[in-house]
C-alpha cells in the first residue's frame, strides 16, 4: 500500500522509529490522511505489528489519540504533576496532550491507530456545545479508556482515509468534529466519576502494586489487598480505580497476562504450567484473558514469536 500522507514535521510520529532506533521496522507502513488531518502534525497513522521492545515518542504540537488494535503495552506518560502508568489493553485508547514525551514498552506484536487532533478543533467543539467543560482532559490523559463511539469514529476515519477519501473533505471534517465533541463529553463524565473517590496516594499504591507483583502466581483476594492499606474493600476498590482507571481485578489480570507473555517467549513450559505459574485458575482461564488482550491464543502467540 502506498502512503497517502506524510507528516511535514521532522518531529512527527512518522519519524519516531528513528528516535527509537528501530529503522529495520517500516514505521510508515500504512500512513494515510483524511483531508484536514493533513493540517495536524501527527496526521492519521496506522502502525502494524510493532515488534516487542521499548519505544519513546517525541513530543508533537497536537493531541494524539491512540487506539490499541492488537496486543498491549506498558505506558508511562509524564504530565507535570500528573502521570499515567499502567498496561494499555487492546480496545482501549491513550490520549496524550501536546508537547508530551510518552514512553511505551510493547509486549509482543502490537498494532496502533494514531490520530492527531489540533487544539483549535476542541475550542470549536466546546463553543458549539455552549458549555464550560473547557479543554482540560486530565481525566482522559491519566487513564486508558474505552468508548464505543470514539472507537467507531476512529475506525470510520481510518477506513475513509484508506479508501482515498471518497466521501470528500466535508465528511472528514464532520467526523473529526464529532470525535472532538465526544472526547469533551467523555472527559467531563469521567472527571465527575473520579472526583467522587479520593485516589490511593503514591505510597499506598506502591505497596499494593508490589504485593501484586510478589504474589502474582497466587490467588490474591480483594480483602488481602485492601488490608495492606487498612481500607475496607469498597473504599479500596474506589480509591484504586480513581488512581489507575481500572478495578484491582483488571489491573492484576493485566499484570498476569504480561507475565504470560514473558514466559511464552523465554521458557519451554507447557501452557498449563504457565497458567498456574501466573496465578490463573486453569489454562482455559488464561487463554480467555490472553485472547481478550491480544486477539489470539497463547499457543498461536508463541508460534508467531521469532526464533
């Protein structure tokens, strides 16, 4: 497939593999643009089957909406006093603000769709809503979120761009505007939910995270985790979600899937042995959790690994 759009900036995502020194991988494998996206520094980019490794994205002047289409990654996004740190699973979005360094540890074959959205687009959307939501996306910048409408709009934009923009510039403009409106509404809704609960502080979260990592191969209960920080299970669950954007169970499950990835690559253990070593109740439980993240079974994933 030929490239329909190349970012004009040397700092853009089209060159981030040069920063990551992964020139053997074709970063611009599928790069196309839907009309006004060409005005943004990021544009509209799809990276297919990114190999496992550590990558650092350079800062760009636009908001970067990233949809994880395959695999998962561990993301560390510094946002001044705030930050996001955690596993981003398939089907979720990362929304990075302008001029932000983002670091990703990709855990195996990984595909991502990246859309650049200019600040001016959000200002126009906010004016159209006639609201005081503003353009503070803190709630979206500090969590890996899901939203069906955002997903549909992102995929529709990609499909339109991939086909050569047959519906024209006006269609793309309307879709981008609808995406900006939905992100504003989503940020407002998530912010309202998060403010209801005080998040775990750094020390408490560190204790819980360490306990999860140390006992990842064991059956850990919610009560066990809550007791570490002297909370009841309901208070702990709300505080943990406010901190991470995930339930304790989902967070621990993502860590277990990550451990499975490592063991598939570095050991000759059977799938059932790996399942129990990683804290799953059975091989089928591991297969279900792994497939939800990667879209493929652990066995198929292992067969696709190089070497």
